């Protein structure tokens, strides 16, 4: 366990999940993930911070055995989601004297999810501390990172922030700490886009709340630990607070090549206007990549053919996702085609109420584009450039 030792008496005891390729049967996991849990031994008491996914229970039990852990006094549950709480019933079976600590909302959720006795729980207030003897845990309520019940746990003496989902990355690695910053930056940004971005405004408040803490190590419950916390704190500040960039994200699908032709023409026209474009074919794209692109984009242009009077179902799915993720995008337009009619634009426009965007006139054409249609796409490109200039994104 020497390689999993953070400090004397503080160990990472979670599990690496190399093989999963979908989280919640929804989110692609190109690099697997991990479910980190931490054992903190004080001079008088021992605490386990978070558990692991139920499928990985045996790994956690093995790690605790390797440390000869015969008694756990407290199980801190920062977040009730099952990838961190799934092993709780088995851990309580093995360590029946342990008390479970979490927010009051967390307690309700755990009682809903597991058949655990009510008197096992101790609810903790925001800012409350717990002495382990020579070590002190402080609980920081941080709602909506990722569910309403979430909290973080701060080990005061060693200045370690156990942040659970917050600052996490879906990355299976045997490295305890970040070694390849480029790889972790991409994985953490993907994680932010998929899990944290919908709660951006409350996340900003939670980040402000953390400013008063000296943090030497951030220990999330997915991915490697940050021995240089400013790396991930600065990335989050940028993702949450910076204004969008001079980028158009263009998710599209094409059935017979017409919409693709329009997309390719528009991409060239946007590039000529000095705009960076990120194009995603929804027939094959990894939605995590699309999520990453949405973190910084100022504009979305959706490309769709008309299918039975409405948008293509893959486009419907992407629009639903973008609406749920609530990126800081400012402008939106739609391009596409139809054979005899339809309400593709109206249907899509109704699907994005969460996006506080200005709609730039869509270009939806009958059949294959002719020269007037290409002119309309040129006009759309210059219209988007004008909007980006107004925001100061193009000099
Ligand atoms: Fe890693 Fe929201 O669970």
C-alpha cells in the first residue's frame, strides 16, 4: 500500500475501473474511471471517506485488509450516488460499530437507496468538525456538485480537500497523483462538461466558498489526486467564469449528403471570417467530445435534414443534451434541408429553453443548395462573425 499512501495514516483505498465504457449507461468512458475512497487514521479514531461502486466492493474490502484496518469509527459519505455509496451496506456489515456521516439530505437519500438502519446515521452541519484525535475533519456543504446533498471533507492539519465528484476525472490510472497534466486536463474538462456544467451558477458560489481554505492536495473520488491544486482550480475558474471563445460548435447529421454539403460550405465561410469551428457528425460522435467543445463555444449551429416533418432523432438527442448541459453559449442557428416541408426549426427551437441564446436566422432549404442558398450561408457566417465582434471575441 506504500504507493497508495498520501501521508502516514492516510491512504487511497478505492478501485480502478479499467473496463467500463459507459457511466450511468449514458456517458462515454473512453479511459475508464476510478472510484476513490480514503482511509484517514487519527490518534483516536479512524474514518473512511466515501466507499466505491457496489461492483468494486471486494477491492475496497481487500485494501482495508491490506492495511490491517480492524476498526472504522466513521464512514463519511460526501455524496449519495451509488458509485460512491454502493459498498456502504457491505462495509457496515464488516465494521458494524461504524457511524455514517453526511448531510441531512444525504441521509434521506441513503435511507431511500439502501436498507440501512436509521440510527447508524449522524447528520453534519456546514462547517462542523469531527476530531479523530490528532486529525480534524471539517465538512463543507456544497450542494449540486453533483446532487443537492453533496458535501466536501477537509482535513485541516494536512490541508487535504476530499472533494468527491467535484474536480473529478473519469480516468483509470495506477498513478495516485496527476502525472500527465494534458491527459488529466482533457478528462477533467470532459467530466466538468457532463457532470458539473449544468450547475455552473451554483458551482461558482461553491468555488468562492473554498477560497478561504489552504489546500495542499485535492483528492477527488474519480481520477488522480492533484498535488498542485491550482492546476484544477484555475481550470475550473476558466470553465465556469470566463466569457465564451470565438468558437462555433456544429453538431449535424446528413442522410443523403445535402446537409453535409451545407455544413462543409458554412464551415469554410466561418473560417474565412476568422472563427474556429468544431464540427461533429452525430452519426458517429462521442457526446463527451461534443460536451467538451460546448464548454467554451460562443455559438452553436445545428445541422439537420427533415425526417417525418421534424429534426433527425440524433439531432433531437444532441439538442436535448445541449439544453440539459446549459453551456455559456450566446448564439444559436440551424441549417438543413427538406424535401417537401416540415417544422424542423420550430421543433428544435422549442427544445432549448435553458439556453439563453439569441437565435440567428436559420438557413433551411428545399432540396440541394443552389447559389442563393450558398449566399444565405455566407450571410449566416458573416452574421455570426458580427455577433462575435460585438462580444469582443474577434478583434
Ligand atoms: Fe461520481 Fe455523482 O457520482
